[in-house]
C-alpha cells in the first residue's frame, strides 16, 4: 500500500443517535465544553445560505488543487457523511463545483468541510448543502492525485479522524472525537440548559451581574468611588 496514495476503510463511526443530539446544539457551546481548545480555523466560512450540520467524518487528504480523491470519496459516501478535505488551504484551484455538489446530495452527504476553494458559489447557495470552505475561485482543479481517504487530517490544528462527529453552523466547524462524544454531549447539554435559564433571567431583569465588579477587583482594576 502506497503512503500518500491510498483509500482505507473506516473502522467505526460515531453512533447516529449521538450525532442527532449534537445537531440540536450550537457549535459555540460545544466548543466551550471542549475548553475552547479546538477549532478548524477562521478561514473556513459558510458557502451555503443557511442552516447547520452534524454528521460523521469521511476524510480526504489531497494535493492542493487536485480533486481526484474527492471524487473517489463522494463515490464511497453513505448517507450522513460529512466529507472533510485537507487540501492545505490552497486557493488557486477550486476542488468542487455544482456538478459534484449535486452528486453528493444524491449520495446522502450532509455537508462538506474543505480547507481549499470551491467554485459555482451561487449554486452552493441555491442548493444549500452545508458547506464550509476557505475561499472561492473560478479556476478548476486537476484530477491526477495523489491523495488519501479515511486517514487522520488536520485543519488549522484541529485533528479529524474518520468517523468522528463533525458539526457546523454560522460560527464555524468543529470536530468531536468519537471517544469523547458522550462526555462532550452531556457537558454541552448542561451548558445550553444553563444559558436558557440565564436568558430567562435577562428577560425578567433578574440577571446577576455582580461577578463583573468582583472580577475587576480581584484582578486589581482601579474603580471609581461610589
């Protein structure tokens, strides 16, 4: 087997019921529950019109500007997959456009995360399949390889293994490792419940803000005399 030009099988994927629960939660709250230490980078921005995403990672590592392995990944995708592409962040050539997007939708792909460029932006917005990419260009791709499918990839330091949970909304994208998924889910649900209570207190005018001055004093901030 050639390192750098190979297609592997996924050994496992995150359970569908856990993925469905993450689909109900804001990415920001999940991120906070992971100590704000994981992110796909600020260059990955939504290319669709609206809506969030939750699915399991089908990973692709490809030579910048080449989409042969992305085509191969879409062929092998199953419903519920999020195709995550590490193309090194190169923006000179688009890795996919409307034809590949339409085919991916037929395959049941629920989203794309592309550390590279796309084209046919108007069609991405019209078809509205959740897609995050680093940029847009009209210049098309090459189809020569090499590349790899179902290997660990990293986007701006965020490591994604095949079968991990990948979520996204207007704030960006995030990977939740399979082995940590239940723990992160419970923590995020608790945080979201707490925020609902805080929002209710804000609306009722009973929100406790004493912590702000308390923190300022603890940090040594000079405050005006009452």
